[in-house]
């Protein structure tokens, strides 16, 4: 189905959904005076809510205690375990990776930094083993990893 309706006889281009003229979008200088004026805006209908009897109203809630901070303090990244967890979470976002594979990649390097991953060769990355069955990442996942971290 076409996105635009074009009437050849009248040279009018209109939207198939709402029927409005699209010629004003093309070039406003070339529009003929024969074009119909835009439609007036549709008035908004306001609905008043019904009054609730006093007996049905709920009592006001007690003040809520201050909620704990949901975002961690940036200083928490000074801990090595937190940095490692962040790197694992980053690698899990790569298609084909899960928590086990990402953790194996980070633990395969002494410091576990992304800099070490960037410097690693394709052969080193593809030979990283994960899981209890001794599976390896393989070339496809190693190339995806290199593409993301480089």
C-alpha cells in the first residue's frame, strides 16, 4: 500500500489515513490558491469528575519516611569486586554473551581490564574456556568481543 494518495486529475497529494493535503509540506511557494484551507481544530471535551461523598473518601496518608538512595555513590567503584561486576555486566550486553561467558573472559586476564581485552589477539580470545564442559568462545564470539571493545 502506498503512503501517499495522488489524484492525477486535480494534482492533489493527500495522506491516505487522514486525507489532509501534503502539498504544503513539499513547497509552500508552489501551492495553488485552489487548495482547500486547513480544517479548524476539533474542540476538546472536558469531563468533570463526579463528587465523592465524604464517607467514601480515604483518610489522608501518613507522611512517608525518606526513601533510601537508589543510585549508588560513585565512590563505590573504588572496590575491585564492583569494577569486576561492572565489566561482566558490560560484556553481557554483547549478543551471544551471557553471565558465564562474560565472567570467563574477565577472569582469563590477570587484571581483567578492558585494556587487556583490547590488546589480546583473536586466537587468545577464541581459546577462552567457559563452563564445566570445557567449551571455548570460538572465533565468532571473539570477533564480536573485539569489535565492541576496540
